[in-house]
């Protein structure tokens, strides 16, 4: 794992480990050569106070008390990587259909999570302290996600110039579970 990568796989025993069977984790880092083509992590937003009752009790609206994230991921894949991504999606669906937790693990080494008072509310790959306050920490996040792939995600987009292997441009989403 390296800064600039997204690593997706079946959760292992540790907080940031991946299982090696039945499907190994996949590291994504080849983004299309377009403007704004790197993965984008967006927040669904915080809960808000909509109004107050006559006694002053707040009525809260919104998805949660902490943000949940959505990733839109455009990536270039080889045939083997596309097959591996498809296998992870099928494994996840089979787990959910069997009423088990089929969430995948994502390590996002593209964008840091904001600094918070220690301990951080999220799982961090490695906690870092900002220079302005050692009581705060930030870092790359480790997330539970649901993989969502569109029906046409395996189309051939051309060939790699160095190996003449088929290339696939895939755009998929990850939703925090």
C-alpha cells in the first residue's frame, strides 16, 4: 500500500488486514488520463437541527451524526484486475444473500481524514498528529464499504501500448457500509 492507492478486499483478522482467500485484495492506482479522473470521496453530510419544539427539544434531520462516504472511482484495469473486481462483487452479494456481513474493506490512501481530537472517530491506517496540536490526529482511513458496479463495467477501452493487452475503463462506486 502506497499513498495514492485505493486497496479493496475481503476484511482479514486485523483492523487493516485483508483476507487472502478466496479472493485477494486489489490495489487500484491507474486513473484515466482525463481532467478530474481520480477517485472522488464525498460526504453525505452531518445531521442538522431542523427546528425546535415549544419546549426547545431539537428535531434532528440528516443521515447520521457523522458523515458517511461515497466514492466514485474511475480506473483503468487489465482483464485479470477486472475479473478480480467482479469476483469481489459476486463474493459480497453471495455473503449478503446468506445474511452475513458482506462488507468489503477499503483503505483510502488518496485523501486524509480531517484531524479530530484523539482518539479519532474513524479507523486510521496510521494515526498522524498535526504540528499545531499533538492531541489531535488524522490519517488515511480504513472503511467498510459496499461495492456497486454498473452492468457495462467490463467493456474494452483499448489496448495498453506497452504490452498490447486489453484495457478496461471502469467507473464504479463504493458506499460506506
